[in-house]
């Protein structure tokens, strides 16, 4: 039951995130919106790591990750940039 609830909350936060990023892109520009978004994500990730984990991964463990796994970050940046362009133009999310 908890997983259904978490899935529902995740869906809501994705829509809210797209709307906020669209508004940020309108006020700050598309590229600046992406930069601000990922800067805040980096800060949040660092804080979460400080709270949740006891040690950071070593350079050797990071280096052993297959390169194509790191494409997730690139795809995330491109997706955010595309959403910053598209979301303000979609009538269903004119709340932005």
C-alpha cells in the first residue's frame, strides 16, 4: 500500500516540478533555468548524502562505473531543457 501512495506522490511532484521549472525558465531563461535547477539538485543531493550515508564513494568505485550509466545525468539535463521549452506552450499546464 505504501508503494501505491509513494507512486501517487511521485506523480504529483513530477507535474509540480515541470511547472516550477517552466516558470523559472520564463523568468530566468531556458539555460539559466536548467543551471539553477541542477545547482539546487546538487545542493539537495549533497545534504541528503550527509544525512543518509556514512561515507562517500571512493574514486576507484566511481571510476569503475560503466560510462553509459553516467548518461543519466546528461539525459536529465536535456529533458529539463526540453521541458522548459515545451511546458509553457502546453495548454494543460497554462498555470505556469
